């Protein structure tokens, strides 16, 4: 196993091992998260601007967010490292497309996607590799296409590893992640920071951006 791909193999194997349990745990999570649903709805409205086109849910797991995006009127498909997760997604949503793959090396043409969501999946990218992930998101997006990142926020501290229950993961200061995306050619549209609910340990961050776009008036912020 070579070092550049070691974390990908480890993450895929870890999620394969817990795929059924993790799917049951997260199945109806969005039902209790109105702020998270609001951010996904805002993303969908931006993605529907102009001509219709495909939207990718990267790190889709068993497909619950992919299906939610479809229900918001998007041509959504999912990509995940874990073959077991993709198998569960295909069985749960046979009308949707799901592919095994890595979000840092997508089998997608340049400027092909009308939106990209990374819903708590980019947390598994080692910090040194985050610029390459953001660059890949920019490569596949159409000009002005929206990007939504959901992550665990480190509340002003530096980027920090934490004991994620499945695989190695990192918390990010929201300003640092926004700056990194800005350096890669994204303009911030808005952000939402949500305090941990009962049973959660960390504040949740959500960044909504556009490729090479002009930031939209308004800001989701605590």
C-alpha cells in the first residue's frame, strides 16, 4: 500500500465494515435537522439556476443525501469509496446512479457538474491533501456552479484530528476552510454554523460557495 493512497484504502475498509449499522444510524437524521435541510435547499436553488445538469454527492454513503437532493428537483448521483455503502445505496434507491470512486480523482469531465456536495465526507481528507480535493471539485464544476461542504468545526483552533467513530478524520476552522476554497477559485456565498445537539460533540460547519462566482448577498451564520 503506497502512502498517497493508504488513507483511501483505510477509509473504504472502515466504512465497509460498518456499512449496515452506519446506514441504520443515519437513515432519518435529516428529519431532525432543520438548519441542515435549509442549507441543502439553498444549495439546490443555486444548482437549479440556468440549464439543468448533473449534481454529485461525493462521499454519498448509502445515498440518503443523494435522494434528498433528487427530491429537491436535482439530477443527483452519488460517489463513495466504500463498495458496501454503494451496494446499500443502489438497493435503497434503484432509480438513482451510484458509483464507487474517490472524490479526489473523479471520472468526470471538466466543467461537467452543475453542483457538488461533500456532506461530512471531506473530513476524512488529510489536511495536506485538502487543496487537491478542492481543486478537483473546481475542475468538475461548471462556471458559477455551487459547492457545499459540511464538516466538523474546530471553533477557532487549528485543524485537528479527532476520534471519529469510523475512520481518521479532521475538524477545520471555518475561516481556514473558506480561505482554502477561496485560494482555489471559489467565492463564498454563505455559511451556517450549528451548535451540537444532544449526543453530538462538536459544532457543525457548512460552507456554500460558487466556482469563480460573485458572492451572493447574505450570510448563514451564528
